[in-house]
C-alpha cells in the first residue's frame, strides 16, 4: 500500500453512514476481552524475558516453553496483550513469509522455492498449534481473491498466476464472469483466486495465545513498559521498567514499531498508520446483492489497495488505501483516529458496492504497521547472542510472526537451522534515510504509486527504487 498524507480522495463526505461509529477497534470491542494482568512491581529474574505481548512475543514465549518446559519465561507488555497491531488487523493469514511471492522472488530468486515451502509448512504448523492449544479464533482456510479495477491490474494478476505456477503456489486467474461467482462489483473486472489463504479473528487469536502461555506456566506482566535494556556487563541482561527491574539470561524483543530498545534498529522500520471500517451486521439479502456467498477474503490489486472480509456476525470489514507516515516517525495513539480517511473509505465503499451505499458503519479505527524497505520481517541477535529480535512484518505478519518467533529462538539458542541459513535472515533490510529525506522520499513514492494506479506505468522514481532494492509498502 502506498503512503498518503492527503486528507481524502475528493469524493465528498459520507458522514451519515459514519455518524455512530465506535472508535475502538471492532475486534477489541467485546465483552469477552480479558481483564488486564497485574503490573510487574517487584524485581525478578527470568531465563527468557520477552518484551512485547502481541503475536510475535506470545508465539516466542509459547514455543520457548514447548522446546524447554522447565524454562522460566516472562512476557512484559506495555499495554495489554493485543492492544496494538495484533488486535487491530484484518485477520488475513497468509502462507507467504515474504509479503507475497512476487516480492520474495524479486529479492531472493535463488531461495524463493525454499521460502515458499517454509511458508506453507509454517501455516500448517500454525493451524496445528491452534488445535493443540485449543485456541478458538475462527481459523479457516477460506481462500482469498485479488481483484483488478484496470486492464494493467488484470494483466498483473495474469502474471502473478503464471509466477505462482512456476513456484508451486496454487492460484488461478479469474475473468470477469468467473469473478462474479465470488464477488460482484462494477469496480472490478478480473481476479486471482488463491485458495491457501486463511482468515481468523485477530483478537481471539492473541487472547487464545495469551491463555495458552499462562496454562504452560509463562508469566505475563501487562501495563509494564520496558524503558531500558542494559547488556553491557557479562551475565544477565537487565531490563528497566517504571516499577521493577528484570535480570534475564536472554531477552527476545518483540516490540515491532514501538521505540526499539536497541539503537541499531531505529532506522530499520518506520510506522505506517492503516485504517479500517466495519459495517453493521448485514442481511443475507444484502450480501447476495453483491454476490458474496463464500467466506473468502478480498484484496484489490492497486498500490493503494483495500482489503475486505466478512466477520462471523455478517459485517463487512473494509480497510486500507490511505496509509499515513507521520513526519519523524511519530507513534501516537491519537493518530489511530483520522476522520478524513474514514470519510474516504466510506465513499470508496459506496462506489464499490452501490447496493450497500447507505449501510451504516459500526466501528472506525486505525493501527500502526512496522514497515521495512523490503516489505517483510527480519531477525537477528545482539549483545553476544543474549538479545534477539524479530520485527518488520509490514502488514502481512499474522502468520509470519510464528516463523519469526522460531527464528529468534533458533538464534538465541545458537542453532544452525534451515531457517537461520536463509539470506532473508542473515542480511537485514537496508535502513531508511534520516529525516527530512525519509519523509520527502516517502511522499515522492506515494505520489508515484498513485500515478501508477491511474496510468499503469512506473515512473523513473519507482524504477530507481526497484533497482536499489528500496521501496515502501504496508
């Protein structure tokens, strides 16, 4: 998704359908949301201290206990588990570890078949772990259809199907007639069917992982911000919080876009604010009016793309398009509310589905994504192997966070595995430049990508970024 700081798309306002939206993310606005666990208020020790209680941190803690049930594992979360990206995303669970096959094939052509195989195996293991741990998050391999609004997007989907066939990825190009069997909108002329995608309830996933960790003996402290990391001395790594200190044999950093405790990571990721709406529950007749009979997810093929899916209570979640990079990389809860973007999304929803143009929206929210110059995760260690990290999932991390947790544990254990031998892991992403060059470059990229969506041509700026292995996506 390209990055925008514009106020809207100029399509007019749709405030009537947005007049009663809740500002809390739909997924988190549930009576079953668990109460917060106690803060860490006394100094303690740990065999492994995990900083961050989202998907990456909870998978790391859970898998660490599986590898060594006797290990003392502590998760420290600044808010509550899942309050950030893990509880705000669209719930798309991709088999790809590389933000899609095309991105991976471009960056690691010699390894892409291995990456595809490992990604598929990771998704299988993801599903098995949910079953084994009793995590009820509605995981289902519903498939996904990508849709094209222009001839050049349709051609890109044809090329994606051909690329998939060369690398063992199941996909099928859909001309308009076949697309209408899955979704019927005047905006879309062709599609690409990918049956191996899964959908799930993102908040119930994180709550389920949290419960599974607690049942295996993981200690979790919530509302406890880690403000410092000291690994200068031999022996234990010391973590500082406002209330207590933790002395850990090893530390796993799963903080994603929040301020890194390792300075070396500061230029590796930037925050991208993404926004979404959910409708009120729809009737069967309303869903039939847009030809959406299955439970598959949908994304469109633009640079400024949308993602949409149905929820268990028959709402449509509609998000994406107008992602925002704030100057200086500011991370602020206030930025998760952006009325101009909500208005743009509502207008685009009405254009895409005229039969649903008057349907009210129930929730409008935003969340922050950790984006890298190569659009996918990276991992590594510091402080003589006592500190590990995995971050940079760039908006397709629901499934990949489990893989990132495995990699981080391999690295912390000093194990040479197929995962740790990947070039994707051995070499990190190119850093973003400092401000104001960073901000200006992102805006130039945003403008260029919007132009490509309109005209189907990559300009000199985008072609230069391609040659340098740089870019911006979410």
